[in-house]
C-alpha cells in the first residue's frame, strides 16, 4: 500500500508554520527543535515531493504558488487534529482564553466583561493582552479580537464594530474648538500605532488638506488616550473606544462629524476549528453589547459649547 504521507507529520507541520509566519524560528519554538532541524525538514520535504516549496529571500521564506494553494487545507487539517486531540482528553469548555490589543482591552472590554461572566458564571475568562498577533491555531487560545480589514491568513472573522471615528479631547480643550479649522490652533496628538486616518476625517469634515496640525507623538495607543484625557491634545479615536470616557465626562467630542473607515475590530478564530459553546456565547454577547455601548451614548453638546 502506498504511503499517503510521503513526508513526516512534523515536516508537514514545519512547512505549515513557516508558510504562515515567514520564518524558521516560530516553527522551531512550536515543534521544540532547533532552527537547523526545521531547515532540514523543509529541504528533505522538497526532495521527497520533487518540488520547491519556498523562495529564499533576504526578508525570509516566501511560499511559492503551489504551497500557497495548499496552505488553507494544511492549516485546517492541523486545527482539526488539535480539536480531535482536545476531544479525546476532554476540552475545557469552562475557560475562554482571548487575545487582543491593549486599547480594546482597557477602553472597552474590561468595563463590560463582568456582564458576560454574570450571564455565564460557569465560564472563566482569561485575557492575553499583547500587541503581537498570536497564532490562533494554538490550543491555549480560543479566539482573538483584531483590528484591521478582517482578512488574516488561516482565520475566520466576524465584524465586532468600530468603523466610525472622530476627534476627541478633554472638555476644557473642546471649548476652544468652534469649527474643524480650529484644530490648527491646538495640539493634535499623533498615535503612531493608530490605523485611523486624519486625512479621511479631514475630508469628511471639509477641512483644507493644507492646514497643518502639530502636537505630541506617542507610540502607545493607551498612553495616547490618557494624554487626551489629561488635556494634552486632540486625538482621533473610534467612537466605540471613546464612548465610555465621553459618557462620564472625561472626554468630549467637539464635532458631530463621524468618518467611516474600512478597518474595524473583528472576532477572529482559526479556520477549520469547531466553534465551542463558550466562543459562540461570546460572539453572540458581543453582537448585543457593542451596539448598545455605542448607540446608548447621547452626545451632550453643552460639554463642548460650555
């Protein structure tokens, strides 16, 4: 009988990880072997298959078209194997492990997660807050909240929210802003990590694109929020992320002009992974809670007008 696996399973796994991550080190770490061993896996696999799988470039290993075409099936297959093993040993459906960035965690989720745990006290929520994009096929991660266009290799996504955005600032600073052109007279905070576009908002507001903004530059999104709250300048932020601070008076929205972006927050899971009850419940809770958190806020124009 012909061998349906002409290369070892570990070599297949190494190929799948390197193709997704573009480097040998992540595969070596996950498989518990050296980088040299991973390189040998790839070389021998190419020899046995009689086809090159990667282009070796100065920026890493780039999967060639044949591997790009096969990668979704490989990723889904390994995810299914992990789920099968979890089923054999008994999956822990009482612990929900989420990965996300600091802004979503600190500005939105942490203030509401008690609502979820009150509804489902049998589920323990564990948060992994990191700027790194963790591998969602890992057995110790159930799902993630990611910001972007909603398209990442090896993931299935559903929209959470956060497409609408506008300037925010401390109430005392908002009183100085009668029109969008006044932004040239106050500090404007530049968040280097943000994917929100001042150009998009300026266009929606009809602001002269030649108008110069200046102010502090920060490389941490949470610090940028804190800087805005403390009156250090005007920050561009998603309505979803600023709703709580605006509602309790720490921040104000000096203009009613909302720009709609192409990027948003998404709930992401590994492609091919069976959705357990805990993830389904969290997804359904987000679908109810996010609109309530954004639409439940009533803009108080007197905050900005004095």
